[in-house]
């Protein structure tokens, strides 16, 4: 179902007009109410009057995560505090978290974005949607919750964790949709398999996001859970989950461009890149009043496809996110993303998606260790079998990634499971 056909299927020409009208208003709002933006635009010699259409967006300054940290907690808010109805926060690895403030209108729009995604996954008011994203400062839980509510679905707000109870309720209340990170979905799938209750579940679809995941992980989750697995994307700075989502075609993540204007830039030169080229995703919020963001650099690496989708939606489609530029490991000079490792591991039926990468520097040489679990049915004490699996996976990793890992096959269930965003790598060089 298309939740809002008027918007999701509008002609690109009308969309451009709407984006232009909205940009003019939001830039003026940011300039007039956020000293940070006034200063940045003044420094560039740009006045709100210089922004007449969406084509003028390139004149605006960029915003980066440290700008949010330096303006902690509320210096980027553009409305009086009485108009803020919700806060969320996202913690980085160090220092203060970044805080987002939303007006009632912003929360409405955010729910609309998430409802559009859930409807595109096939959900309706007939569904029972289990929200196993964490509730709290993280946007996942409440974001998915509000979207499902807007759709008229019944929400089962289990939050993350307490896995046995999750599965019991999933079975007893007949959840048809599951919202959680792909890594938690994998853990739930393993537990469901162990309990032997897969056939008793009514799950039809999963809304998975908040971390990078691959096509091979999609196959794995669809197969293990007997569902259709869809991508949902978002970030706290821009709203939360539901900045975009896949449709039934599963051929790219539609971004809701009437609310969030995307650009792809070269992360080094900061120049916009031609359509289809891989680069850093940048967003300008077009209808968010509590904390508007102008050209926010997400650090997420992807590309955009503006061709019309078979589903009828006209909104641009984003390719899978390879990872954040911050997640990239440079090992012996080679760029490695954990998602590439995941994709290769899941090509092999003997392995499951549980792995952990450790990078270190010993005697001035980078080390690259990958611990990976075999599926229970393939694990044995016979070292000849283990060697066979190990050399096949090592050879494939070398051919895809370009360097040789020190691969260690570890016992089933020995890698720590994640209830939220999984941590797949530790770079010990950064601790030195
Ligand atoms: O993760 C919001 C969210 C919650 C999205 C639930 C989807 C589902 P943050 O904690 O601020 O917000 O983290 C945002 O997570 O910049 C990406 O690097 C990554 N991310 C989010 N969704 C996806 C996805 C939420 N579908 C950061 N694929 C983003 C890949 C994703 N990465």
C-alpha cells in the first residue's frame, strides 16, 4: 500500500517546486533563529534572500556532527523551548551526546515517514507490529512505534532484549511485523530455531535498519524467519527511522524527498557528485522546525538512483549503505568495511552471520583477524573439516577484499550477540 500517494508519487517537477518553497522557508527560519547558522551563512556571504530555489542549496554551509556536539544541548534549536515536545539523543564513542529536539509538527512528520515505510513493507491496520528497537533516547523504538500507530496497526512495544519473552509474545499475540536491527533479528532467528517455534509464528515482514546490512544478510533473515526483510533508514540528526525505506520491489531505499533533501558529495572535495556515483550522503531537512539541519554530512557512503521505481513511487532510491566513513578500516593500506566481510561470509552455507574483526599493529605490521562462527550442524572436532572451511573462506575473502585475514573458526554461540546496533570490529591501533 502507498501511504501518501499524493506525496510519494508526485511528479518530479511538482516535487522540485515543493522542495524549493520549503527550502526558502526553512533557510530563513534557521538564519533568523539559530545563531550558529546565521554566523555560518554570514561567513560565506550568503543571505536567506539568496536562496530562491532548491538549486541554490549548494550555496549553503555544511553541518557536521561536531557542530551538534559543540552546540550541546540545545543551541541549534530554532523554536522557543515551550514548542519542543520531545528530545532524543545519540551517543557517539566519546564526549557529549548529540541532542535532537522536535516540535509537535516534527513528530507528526517523522511518524508519517515511518508510516510510509511500514505501508511500503505491506503493513496496514490489520497488522500487529512488534517493536524490538530500544525505547528511550535512541530514536528506533519510539520512531517505529509512532509510525505503526499512525498506520492504525497494533503495536507490541517489547523494546530490545529479554529474548525468550519476546518470542513468547510474538507467538501468543501473533506479531506479523518485526522492527529491530538486523543483528538482533539474526539472534532472534537463532533462538526461534532452537525453540522450534518458527511454524507457530505469523511474522510476514521485518523492518530492519539502524546499522549497515547486506543482501546476503537479507536472504539469511528471510529464510530463517520466513518473512520479507526490508530496509529502513534514518538518523537522529534528521529525525530517526523513516527518513526512507524500501518498497515491495526491494530495489533501493526510497528517501522521502519532500521532507529531507538528499545530496551526494565527494567527502574530500565536498563537491556534489553526478547521479549514481558513490559518495557521502548529505541531508537538508525541508519541513523540520525544532532543529532544522542544513546540509548535514551523514558520513554514510552510498549512491542515489533517480529512475522511476516499478512500485509507482517517484521518490529517489538510495543504494545500500556500505558503512560510515568512520567505520572503514584501513588495513595494510587497503580499505575494508565490515559489511564487505559479512557479505562474503554469508556466501557460504556453512557459516552464519556472526563474526568479529580485530585489527592491531604488531611490530609495525597491521594484523587482521576475523573470528567467525560455523553453523552448529557443520561444527566438528575434526580438524581436517575445519581446515577445509577455513581455506575456502580465506581464499574468497582475499579475492574480494584484497588482503589475507587471519581467519579463526570459533565454536557456535561464542561471539557476543547484540540486542541493538552490533559492533563487528575493534581497531586496537586506535587504543595505542
Ligand atoms: O539508527 C535511526 C534508526 C533506527 C534507523 C531504527 C533505522 C531503524 P542513529 O542512532 O542516529 O539513528 O544512527 C544513524 O545509523 O547514519 C547510519 O550510519 C546507520 N543506519 C541507520 N539506518 C541504516 C540502514 C538510527 N538502514 C546511523 N542501513 C546512520 C545502514 C543505517 N545504516
